[in-house]
């Protein structure tokens, strides 16, 4: 509904009423899934790196060489890798950086 008001100055004010236009959201709508892939601990000082979800994992060095792959993994063993920065990708399209440090 639109209401128009005029004032002595000749200016026109318009007031909009949204009554009947805005409705409640539909019932039984599931929220959109927005998963986030995380790795921990990160940085890691050698040993096991864990993931918050099971996924096919691909570990790359910064030159793009595939160093390790594991299907349906919840974790990977990185104790054999040198200190440095690595890239972890999943088959679901998630990418994370992994930092390996030693004492």
C-alpha cells in the first residue's frame, strides 16, 4: 500500500507499507551445507596431521610435485617430510597450506 502526503512546502512524501508483501520463510527448508576443511595441528613438528572430515588427500610441494596421496583419509603421516611449506588438496576441491617444522 502506498500513501502520499503533501506538506505546505509542496514537497511530496511517499510512505510504503510492506504489509502483505513480506512473508514468512518456507517451512522445512534445510540450511545450505557449507563445510570447511581444516587440518591440525598446523604447523606440525613431525608426525600425524589430522583432518576434520574424511577425504581423498593429495599433498604437494611448492613446485607442484605430488608427494603423497591417500584415499578417504582422516589423517596423514608427515614424519618423513622435510621442514617447509606444503599444499594439501582434497578431491572435493578444498585447499590448505601445511607448515612442517622441527625442533
